[in-house]
């Protein structure tokens, strides 16, 4: 039996709608999935998955452990074989898509990095400026300016000369997000990036992601077990438990319906009087 998650807690007093995703209307599709089935170890993990994500969407991916959230991200990246179904990235079938620098991914295992790796924080983020087609090229002043901006954006400027092994778990998480951002991707996929980040740092972390989404129009898909963060900061919720359902963040009964479908009919949540983020065309000002 699926264990019910704890009722949603109130957002911190620092939480504001400004932190959340922002888009006036739906932009063009950047990710289209239709009829996707994925089998792992002879078990059907994702079943008949169909959804569309648009430019500037800020999507919280939730669901019980083992429901298929990470498998879905890996499938979107072409790293997980499909039994059938189609995936289109920026209008192109994934089989024909080559513009991978437009997509950045941070796995939940990113911080399990060799602490003896002989690069400092600034140098590691600099690796994000090289793509599949130009590995090994020398970075230009423009590249290093972008590195310094990514470090500043993620609140890591003071740690630039430090070695990886000197960082805390939360600092490492922000480091690998900075490495992903420095390539200026159009779509960012984050698999439980807030793991190991303390409460105060988490506030700043989500605020920075919201700013990135709002100011640059970056499409963000983020897996999380923090339903409060998803409700109060993001524009869409994607519930994954073999099947996938997507709905705008709102007080509409549809959102609760898909949550119950993912977690079970015993699921319930409490809002404690906080304002929810709204879906497209509803409160995104």
C-alpha cells in the first residue's frame, strides 16, 4: 500500500508569488510526449504517458517513490529505452534532435562526486561551457564571465576558489545547478535538487530558480517530495505513478484529483490559508 505523504505545511514567510514561475501565456511546445511506455527489469514503469510542456512552464514533478519520476526524466533525455511512444524536443523527434546544449540536466546523484577531483568550483562550472561538439576547447573571457555570473546567481561566488571536497552537500547541489545553467539552456531538468540543502538555503535556491524562469523564460522540470514548494512556487504539477497527469497549480478540484490518483484515495493536503500559484492565464502577472 502506498504510504500517504504528510499534509502540506505552510510556506515560509519568505515565500512570495514572485518566487514562483511566471509566464503570461503558454509559449510554444518544447517537450511533447505521446503514448510513452517504458519497461525496466520486465516491469512496466511508465504507462501510456502523454503530455505537452511549453516554453516558460515551471513544472513540479511529484509522486511516490518508485513511481517513475527519474525514469521519465531519463526517457526525455534519450537515456532510457522506450517500449513504444514518441518524444519531441523543441518540435523535433528525439531520434533527430541534436541541439542538446539547449537542455541541461542535474541528477540526484550529482553530488556523489570524487572529492579529490583536481578542480576548484569555478573551474568545474567552466566545464558547463563546453558541449559535445567542442570538448577540450579553451574558454574565452566571455565564457569566464558567464561562469562568474552563474556562480553569482547561485550564491557561490565566495566559494569559487574552493575544491569540491571542501563543500557541503547543499553547496554541491547549487554548484551542479550552476554548471547546468552556465550553458544557458532553454530547458532545465532537475532531479531532487534540494536534497541536502538546509531550510534557509532552500528558500534562496527556489527563489533563484523562480527568477530564472520568470526573467529568462527558462522551462524548468523539477522532481520533488516537497509538495509545499511545488504548490506555492511552480505553475504546473505533474503527478507520476506509472501513469502521468498534469494540471495547472490552482484550487481547482482537478489538481486534487490527479494527486489522489498518484498517491491513493487516502491522500489529503492542507493549505493553511496560503495562496496557491495559478496556472497559465490565471494570476501570472
